[in-house]
C-alpha cells in the first residue's frame, strides 16, 4: 500500500473538491420542498392506515366482548 504525505493528500483533496458540481440555490429549495411534501404525504398515508387497522381491530375485538 502506497503512503501519501500530508501535503500531497491536501492537494489531492483540493483537486477533488474542485471537481464537485454544487447544486444551485433553486435546486436546493426545490428538493427541500419536495422532501417536506413527500414526508407530509407519507405521514397522512400512515395515519389513515393506522386509523383503518385500529377500527378493524376494535370491531373484531368488540364482537368477542
């Protein structure tokens, strides 16, 4: 395994960071909004599933009491 001295390592890191394509402000805002929307939709979906399962179980258990 070849070892790299710290100065070479820092130069290589700077070179690689220079190749990174950073997202624009608009792209960051759009993806952030999309994440919040999808998180809200997922929360609503699981809340509805929870209500349906709870209602079904209460109905089933109510028949035996």
